[in-house]
C-alpha cells in the first residue's frame, strides 16, 4: 500500500504540473481544473496510505530519507528545467520562425512569382486588412500576411476594424460589409494605393505588381484573319463559351502582369504597327494576310519589333517568308505521340525544355507542357537574316511524328518527319543599327499550337506560365519571367480552436508527462522490492 501511495503522489504531482501547463499553453481551463482535482486526490491518497506505525529511526532510515529527498529535489529541478527549455524553444521559434512545407503541392509555400515580387519591392509597402477579428477570413489572411513579411522587410501588414475606423474607411471609400485589403506605398501627398476584395495569394501578388509597376506595356493582338479575339464575344455554344472564358482569363493574366492588351486590325491602321507596341501577338490566324500586311509585319520586326506567333492547324496565313528570315518554318503535319500519351496521341505531352530564360523555371520545376492539335516546327540554318539566333525551347519526345493524314488510329508512316520535333522556338536578331529602330533586338517566339490559349489546358500551370513567360521575354520584361501562384485544387482540414487545444494538449503535455509518469512508476516499484 505504501508503494501505491508513493506512485500516487508522483502521478499527483505530474497532474498538477499538467494542469498548470494546460492552462498556460492551451487556455483549456476546464481541463486544467479537472487535472488539478485528480492531482489533488492522488496526493491525498498518499497522505492517507502513508499513515501507520512510525518507522524506527536509524542510519538506514536516514539514508532512505536522504535518497527520497534527493529524488524529489532532482525531479523538481528536472521538471523546472524541462518547462523552462520548452518556453525558451517556443520563444526562439516565435522570433525566428523557420517553416518547412512537406505537402505534395506546396500549399503552404509562396509561389516563385510572389517571392520575386517581394524581393524586388523598391520601397516599403503596407497591407491593411479591413477585417474585424471575428471575420471568417481573418486567420487565413493573417497567415498570408505573415508569409509575405517573412520574405521581405519592405512588406508590412496590419489589421483595422472598419467599424472602429470610420475615417480610414471613408478615405479608401470602403463599402459596408466589404472584405477589402488596401496596399499603400509612400506617405502624405506621395501616397499611392490599390485595393483588392478577393483574398488569395494570386490576387495579393497581382496587387503588389500593379502598385509597383512603372507604366504598362502595350500588347497588340492582330485580328481580321480569324485569330482568337481579345474581346469577349457572345458565345455560340458550350465549346465557344469555354474558349471565351479562357481568353478572358488570358486577358486578365496579361493585365495583372502589367500589360495593356488591345486588338489591332492592320487594314484599319494603314498597315502600320503603332510605335507604342511592346509586343505583337498573332494567335491562330486562319486566312491569308495581304501583301501590305505581310510587309508591315516584316518591317516591324526589321526595326527591332517583338512577335508571338501561335500556329493554327490546317491554316496558311502567308507568313512563312517572314518567319523563315528568323530561322523558323511551320510544318504541315499534326504532331502525334502514341508512346507518351497512348490514349490520345494528338495531345502531345512534353517535359523536354531548353536551358533558356523562358523555359528555365519550367525545367527546374519538372513541369509538362501539353499541346493539342499542334504543328511541328523546323529550325532553319540557311536563308536567315544576318545575326539571327534560333533556339528550340520545347521539343517532343523521340517517339513523336508529324501525322500527314490525321485519323482515328494515327501511326507513323514512311516519309513522315519523326523524332524530337520542336514545338516552341525562340529567335533573336540585333537591330541597334536598324533604320527607324524600335528596340535594340528583334525577338520572335513561335508556338505550334494556338489552341493552347483557349482550351481547358490554359489552367494548366506549365502551359499558362509558358505563354506568359514568352510574352515577358519577348517584351524584354525579364523580371516577369516566373512561376505564378497555381490554382490549387486541394482539401484542407478546418481546425477550430477547441480542436487545436486538444492537439496541443495531447502532443506537448499529455504524452510527455505520461512517459515521465511511467518512468517514475517503474523506478518506484524497483526501489521498493
């Protein structure tokens, strides 16, 4: 019975320690009181069991008492040191929070575009979250602000309750009940700001880019030859509706990256490309350009212009002579690959990238580009202009070929081009000495697939970043070549405060103290044998 009493008092002391830790670390006061009561009962058991005849005094008894005192003293010191060490560790972690994202999709990591944007902030930016503490999105936004602040000392964040800050809400013209984040830069008369109502990493990063952007780059999309239009037209069917939605997303992405997209019909502008054109896009032209239009494009490139050309299957817009000057030929066949994608050979999947500014990040992230109804490209080494450098950026697997007569069961035939075939090609040519020079270098990117812009694959990270990085490279905006925040289709567990408290209690209080208690029990049993 006395042995049980000793065990009881040890467990009682541990329960009292657990009660104090529970109240301090988890704020679960009900559980803390219950542990204190149990601890008190166990200590009382020791007092009751410890009664009885007084043990005779003597050297052996004094020695046992000394050992017992030493044991209790050592245990107390060890518990104090453990609690102190835990407190010190928590303090250090709070001050120097280093986190590791072990999730497969890196859902707790900022995208490279976000990190680059934060690193490139030229002056301090303050993010003001106009949310009351009881708002459902408060915790999520607070965590997002914390990650941004860890990446840049130029980023600061704070929260304001719009109900308690009416003057500030009026300054930024906030509407009642509106979830808003205001990004401000500068002070007083020099203050500039932008706002966003949708809270996500993509929107917050885009707002930072918009705030930090110096001017916009004009992007002209040529129309009049069946190209994909940048404007939203009434859909004629479900497929058309999906295409228009994708084009709308493309336009939005370009604007978020600091471009001002606009349509340009050369026939309406005296076959001249405006001088403010940072880049020109030809997206899926189906009918032939006139001789005057071809000359306008040729002259534009000779002056150091920048062009993005997206080829269309079974279409000849009559620009072969212009592209050939820059070392690119669009082949007639349709790319197919029944080894990499046997279920749908005409959906060509490729992870093979060149070490080029446009594709370097896609290569490092081990992404796969997907193109449907893509035409193969040929890199020309003869007949090009002086100084032209042509680089294949994305090529197919060695098992691909160009199908000359597409059908339900495509197979490579004799005479058809096969092997690692370029799907995307970039070309440059110095134009410092050109007459009527626009830029010091001509830049051309040719892609074998225009459907890349409008089908459901636009939401694919690799395809989206390939297109936007090509625009950035062509317009010499290399700081915009990055990997943008993805649209993550993930499920997360919603952990409320009571559940969080239970997890904390089990992991940092209950489990360690149970292990200590078992150790003390075993030690007591051995000593009393």
